[in-house]
């Protein structure tokens, strides 16, 4: 099998020749500090290091590194979304950072030196003080049909499909419930969910309109004849913390959030024959049956250190419902603080649980953090390569 066939077989719950491997997505990437150390360790030279996601400080991995680890997925990004390492953030009051298309400012302390900033968090929430549905409807929502952010997308898609045999995945083309927490602020959004859910519903409806336009425009750019040059579309929606759901699945998620996210999923599947890779951190077993019903084909990042996320148990309970994408090595404990042998041991153990019968794409659990030593990163991917055969 080639890489594309391998990934698609796994997503279709067919046992491929080998477990597919991934590195380089928005939630399967690597912090720029860890990335530069890794390049030095592997003696790989790169003329210009860039961000694939400035907010997360995630680096754009070079092709030589992806080939070194036998990565089967390539992430399709417009050139306009990639920022050079020299990018200088804006300053707003006591924060430095960047504005997103929704008017959220992602910042960190302006007093910090740039090299000391590890991440940027949402610090200005444009809907924070809104009290009515009409205020939300009247907000200046961005235009999802604007092609300006799609610069270079078509050329990149053409190259990946016609010159390589990798599976092609997109960065997130949607983020509905989770984005309400950025627009209102996390605690305010949760209060509204309980006390005034109409505000959250109105916001999600506006977000669903935007992301439908954005995804439609994005996918139209990479349509060649009757074929879309993409295999997997990503979608974000954190619903849990490490101990469990952040809201009642029965009383809040099912009646309020699920219908709108299902509508968007149906839209994506209706546009193109793609798989949907849905991202939700934390302890998510309560939601997995819903994810399957909604039409999500894969779940990322499989945070094995969270409550009730033991790999063999997940595979036994939900392996026929959804494919697992991630789950290689605990990114909060073993990967940053263990020895290379401890990393290898955990990778072997987790892969033995996830890989039987297909339905698994092996990857780091969310982005590799800044403090992870390069020896452990190499140990993780080398162990994955050694354990990937059926």
C-alpha cells in the first residue's frame, strides 16, 4: 500500500499493511522550540523556520523531517496562513499577540521577550458583554466566501495529489461550540450554556454559517474536474477537560450543541467524499457515540492520560464506531519527562491496543510541547515505525 491507501484503509476500519503515521497537523504538530532542537539533534538544516500556527507556536515541519519519520499524511495549507519565525505580533494594551478573523485577540504579556512566550491565549472577547440574541446577530461576522486567505492553496493541492501518494488533510475548516468560548470567554460561555443558552445557540448558528461558507470556498479551490484533491477534513470542538465533560452530555450537549455540529458535519460530507477528523481533548468517552452518529470518522488527539481514556478499553468499547488518531505517548508525562526507553515502551503498549483491525492513525497526542527533548521525539516515532507492522 502507498501512504494514501494506508490512511484511507485505516479510516475505513480495514487493516492496512502498516499503521499510518502522522506529524504536522494543527493538533498533531510540534512547538517551534522543540522543533528547532529536533532539527539540530538530527542534523537537518532548514533555511527558514515558519509557523503553521502562530497562536500555538507550532512549527511547519520540513519535508526532510517528515520523510525521516515515514509520515503518511501531508497537511494542505494556503501559503497565506504560514508565518515566518521573524513575525512580530501586535501590541494591545498590556498584551502582545494577534487578532483573528472573528475579532478575538490572542495574546500574552507585552512585557515578555518574544522568545519567552510559549503560547497565545484569547484575552479580548468581543461578545463578552452582549446580552441579547440581536446583538449577536448584528455583530460584524467575517465573510467566509473571501478567497484572499486561500492564496497558494490550489497549487499546493495539485502538487500533493499529482506528485505524491500521501494522504491529504486540511487544517480545521470548522470550530463551532469551542469558538463560543473564545468569543465570550470560557467562563462566560459556560454560564450562558446553563442560564441563557439562546445566546450560545445564536452564536453557534452564526459560526455555522461562516464555517459552511469557508469550507465551501476552501474545497472549491481544490476541486479539479469532478475530484476534490483532499482526503481528510479537520474540525475542532473541545468538549471535555481531563476528568470528564465540561457540560452535561444529556441536558446540554444533545439538545443544544449536537444539532448544529451535526448540520455542519452533514454539509462537509455533502460537499465532498471526505473523512472528518474531529478534535476534542480530554476525557471524551461520553461523547464518542454522539461523534459517530454525527458523522465524524476519526477522533483526535486521544489523550490517554485523561480519565477513562485507557487505550485498550477505548478500542474495545468504541473501535467499531470511530477511528482513533493520536494516542502514541502521554504528552504531559512520559514524552517530556520520561526516558527514551520509557517512551518506546509506552508507544509499543499503546499501539498494541489501538492497531488491531485498522481504525488507527498513530500520532503524538496534540502538539509536542516546547520542553520535550529531541531524544524522546525520535524514540517515539522510531518506536512507532518499529511497531506499525501487522
